[in-house]
């Protein structure tokens, strides 16, 4: 038995088996339970340590597996990360039935997640770019249902994500050259430039994020939300892998400034665009861009806060996106559109579902007592030390997003005088969103609840964790 | 050998230019299949013939997958654009000329950066990448977008073959090419039932 087989091989097999159930609720339940089981096993089962089953029998889970001369290895240090990714995926899979896309999201999502984990575990890690591209290709049927003509968003997504791979592969080859001659400044600059270009495509950094709002408008918000949670998370972890491996890149003098610049551009521009939006899906898309911007800003503080600021953002952002996209999916399924005109006064028909949209939106801004508040506060504390300009740009993005939240609030409460309160949406939908709202509030009031998960996460990157 | 390499570069240039100005999907796929001949020749300079043949076979398989899928769909009525030579095509030819000038000016610099690689490989690779970016920038059609991406990857694979000759990389790149073709086929067929229903 070995770790890659358990946390990559089994999920890949599950991704095929989960097509079999004919009922969506069964698919969602089985997918959620499987992901939860994989998360729990990653948390509790030791890797590379003998487990005594009986006096005569003991079991040891090996770290790596060889495939065609290359190695895929999952070390004990990776366990918290696996538990986090599969745990968060379980939340998404459980909600998929309520969002009406369990039949596609659960099997495809399981396959995509397994491939992303493989991309983080493969050695030489250069092969990761190829595995990520394979996962991107599998994501296309998730984002574009077979019964609907593909829109501009999915085409742009495919183009931008595919263009990332050659840049990263080539940068990887140059990086090997830099390792052998670290004094070659020209080679170093070329490698850094290609790497930056590759990650700009992969992370949808300004101005390459145009596909996000378009896709939010044309595809299922829940499917896009899943990709907007998983893809940037894995791409950032992949980027951390580069930083962890190459000392020169870690100590590159311009790195914090470049990360800060990219992060501020994303937070500032997406926040401002969101303020002028009239479509709830597109607003969520811009909020997801702001999320990635915050993560980049957290990475720019690497030398001050190691990785704590970065990992602190992961759970609230993922949870917020799950609740937000689930609420939007339900509204879209029932009302057909997420335009302001269509959802005007809807809080009286969908009190819990609309509350889900608003709570997730305010959490993304970092409103006190919500899950997003502690990490965003910590981030602003770090940014303020960098200078007033930096903090002001980030604040501009927050103000833009806050404006869009108030506009949404104003629109959803604009009901006719004689309208009565109802509770539309199924019990399952309302209960799931209700649980999500409670979780966001709980994490806001008691942020230390996720401390046991976060405390060991930086250990995955031994040179960065300080 | 050098002369054949330059013929391959010329073939690549003609194929990519034709891809840019052809509206008919049949001709697009023929040009795509032709450009893989050039890719094969420029790749075999650094790889063994059998390894380089992977590119050719994969490329032709890709063109076949896309062709079979497209042929199964209802034929689209020829638009007015297809009959008007001046509309769009002139712009595309001018843009391609500019792109070609860019390739000529950049090629010597890239050759200096990558030791052991010849001018034809770099020129062929850059022509493929620049022209495909042009194609990608001018289309929102799934078939054209996938052809553009395949062309871009083909260009990248020529240069990458000069620096990396691992079998696993070749296999994974071939898988990605085939995957792109399957995605293209999926996107082509997606929504066709809805369209048929609307017309009936």
C-alpha cells in the first residue's frame, strides 16, 4: 500500500464509479462521503510509519510510487494539505445535489482534484504543468453542459489555461540551468519572466481574468465556483513549490514587489468593476478575483509572516465561495437569471438563500464577525507596514466590493408593499445554506476553530515555513 | 538536410496562413494535418525518427477526430463572409505579414539564447506560435479555438524537443493534444440538440 495510490489512485477510480448512480442525491452523498473519508484518512492514518494491526501483522503506507521512471510521492508533511483539500471538496460535493449539477460535478470534480493532487506530488515537479493541463481539459465538460452551446467564457478559459502550460514547462527547463549557473543574471531574468507569464495565465492575473465574469454569467455558478476555489488554490500551492525549491527565487529581490503589484491590481480593478455590476454571478466572479489578489498579497508578505497569512485565507475563501455559488445556483435554477431586474425584492421569497448570498459577499469583504474578517485584518496589518499606498489600493478594492454588496442588498429588499414572506427553495437547499451561514459566523467569531488544520500546513514547504 | 528544413518552415508558414484565412472547416483541418508534417521534420532534427513520428501520428489523429465530429454535424449554410474575399481576409493577411516580420526579427535572438538549436526550428516554431495567437485572438468558434491551441502547442513542442527528450514528456504532450481534440469534439457537439429543436 502506498500514499499516492490512496489519495490519487482511489479518487481517480471513484471519479469513474461515481458516474454509475442514477439518482443525483445518491451521487452527491457518495461523493461527499468519499471525500470526507479521504480527508479523515489523510488526517489520522500515518504515512511511512508502521501501523500495528495485530501481533503478527503490521502495515506501512509507503511515501511514493514510480510511474514510467518518474515518482509521485506524498510525504507525512502533505497530510494536512490533503485533509484540507478533500475536506473542502466534501462540502462542495454535498452541496452539488442542491445546486442541480451533482451528476457532473461529483465525478468530474473528484477526477480534477485527484489530478491536481498528483500535480503537487509529482517529481520532477515540472511534470505538474502537464497534469494541471489534463485537469483543465477535464473541467471543460463541467463548465459547459452537453445540452448548451459553449459560450465565450469557456473558450477563453480553455485558451488562457492552455497557454500557461508551455510557459511553465519552458521556465522549468531554464530553472534547471539557473541551478547549475546561479550567477547568470540574464538566464535568471528569462526564467523569472517566463514563470511569471505562466502563472499570470494560470492564476488569471490582471488583465487575463476576463473569462471569469463571462463564465459566471453563462455557466452554472456552482460549477464555476468549484473551479474558482480549486484552480487558484492549487496554482498558488504549485507556485509555493517553486519558491520552496529554488532559493534564488525565494530571495529574488523583486519578488515581494511583483507579487504585491499583481495582487493590488487584481484587488483594485476587480473591486471597482464589481461596484458597477448588475449581475449577481459576475459580482461573485469579481469577488473570486479579489480573493486571488488577497492570496497574492499574503504571499508578498512571505518574509514577514512566513505562510500563515496565506493559509489563513484558504478556508474562509473556500467556504464563502461554496455558500455564495450554491445560493446563486439555486436562484438561477428557479428564477432563470441573476440580473438585478430579475432578483428585485427576492428576499421575501428566498430569505435564507438571499441571506447566503449576502453573508458570503460580506465575508469576502472581511466584515467583522464573519469568516473573512480575521485573515483580511491580518493581511491589512501586514500591508499597512508596507506603506499607505499599498493599503489604500487594497482598500479601494474592498470599497468597490462593499458598494456592490450594498447595491445587492438594496435590490433584494425592494419588494412591492403588499408582498408576503415565503420560504421558496427545497428543504435541502435551505438547510445546506443555513448550515453554511452558521459556519461562516462561527469561523468569524471563533477563528481558532480552524487552527488545528492550519498549524501544520506550512510544514509542506520546508524552506518557506521558517 | 538544411534545405528540407527550410521547406518544412515554408510548409508551416503556408499552412498557418491558410488556417488564418480559410473559413471552410475541411480546408482548415487539411492545413492542420499538413503543418504536422513540418512539425515532424523539425522535431526529428533533435529526436529519433520514431519519437518524432509521435507528433505526426498524434497530429493526424487530432485532425481526424475533429474532422469526423464536424462532418457529423449539420452543414452550416455558407455565410456572406465566405464569398467576400476582401472582408476580414485582407486584414488577416496584413496581420500575418506583420507577425512574419516579428518572427524574422526575433528568431536570431532566440537562436542565441538556446544553444544547439538551428534557425529553421526556431523560425518554424515562432511562426506557429505567433500565427496561432493571431488565430486565437480573432475567433470565438470552438473549432477554430482548438485548432489555434493545437497549432500553438505544435510550435512550442518544436522548441521544447530541442531541450527535452524524455519519453514521458512526449507521451504526456501527445495525451494533451488528443485531449484537446476530444474537448474540441465535445464543444462542437454541445448544444446541437438544442439548436436542432429550435429549428424544428
